C-alpha cells in the first residue's frame, strides 16, 4: 500500500469536466491536487495507480434515515469520512466505478452528487470506469493508496436534492417533471424492489430506464443529444426543475448525472428517498399500483 502526502491547500484548479476519459486521467496522474477515488463494491483486478478506495456500500456514503435506506447522510458524518480519506477542499476528485453497466456506474454518480450537494464542484466521473482504464492497457497497482487525514468542510446546497415535502408538493401540483429511472416493469407496477412497500410509481411520472444513459458494451455514457432525445421520446419535460427517483436514490443518480451534468439541464434534482420512502406511507398516492 502506497502513501501519498498532502499538498498545499491552495492550488490551480484542474481544467476538468464532469466526465473525463481514461486518456485524460492517465495524462493527469500525479498532478498536485488530483485525487483518484475508487468507489467499487468490491474492487477487483487492481487499482488505478495512486488511487484511494472507499467502498460505496459500506463506507458511509448513504444512510438509513426513517423509511429511506439510501438517504444522504448528515453533513458532519460526510465531512469526517471525506477528510478521513485525505481529501480536502482544494482537491479535484475523479471517481472510479467498475464500468460494466449503469447500475455499478451509479456508485460514482451517487458519490459525485454527494460531493456536489456538499458544495464541492471539483469532482469528475471516469467514463467507463475501471473497465475503460484497463481496456486501454493502462497500468494498475495491487493495492490502493492512502493519504493522511485532513479537513474537509462542506458548504451545503439544497438545489440538487428533492426532499419528501418537495416531492409531495410536486405530485400535488402536477407541474414538475417526474422521472422514474427504474425498469419498465417496476414503473408499470409489474415488479417491486424489496426496499419499496408497494409496487407502482409516483403519480405523473414518466419512465426512462437508467440503463439507457450508459452503454456497458461501449463503456461510456451516451452524449448529450441522446440524453435529450430519450427525454423527449418519454415525454419528460426538461423545464421546471425535474425530479428523478428510483427505489433508493442509487439508479436515479445515473439519470441525474446524465440529465444535469452531461445534457446540462438546469435544476435537476435527485429524490434520494425515492420509492422506499414514498411508498412507506399507504396514504401517499401511487400510479400503476400493484
């Protein structure tokens, strides 16, 4: 296991986009202020050289709060976890998922969304994940790196997250675009996740399976034009701060990333409570109820 020393807190920002490819990352490895964070569950086949590892499923990136098993943890817990990894406010974080399919890319997109909700915009997702890194013939290391703990201070923002009261108001008003990122079967009430009390979806929601936004075969996200075309085909309006959801706020993070960060749709919000929280109360309405 290698050890990386921290670098000064004031650095020149890296010119990175929300989505970077393996070539960009290879060229930037070792740049002061660049932190590669592997969030695979579990990791297999080695690591991008110098990368840290934080298991998405067990490290504390999501928390059970009330009826929601995939909720955003409290700010202080996230500050401790991120700082404990050795990531500070001046670092640019590149997130690495496995890359096999949209569901596992959700590890990276959900952590990306978490950083953004904490006010840390210096974050990117490696397109194609670890699969793309190795497919390009790039080197790997057997063990992840470590960094000395540091201080990470959040500057929370609320415009990227939809809370239960906001979703209740959106459903009642019927004017906010609602996007169900789950499978067509779950959207139609023909199947149900164990996390949801009942089958069905939010009244007024339209369906685009999150898998449509990422090609495991090609190892990359679809372009902005395709994201917008998928929304148009499904009848998902892209005005008035759309809300995307799934069962626990994991798969919907893929759709949030595609809509907000790739296609540049303004105001997209992720409902992390999703159907697990919504369906917990039998009094809340459901469309396509099973």
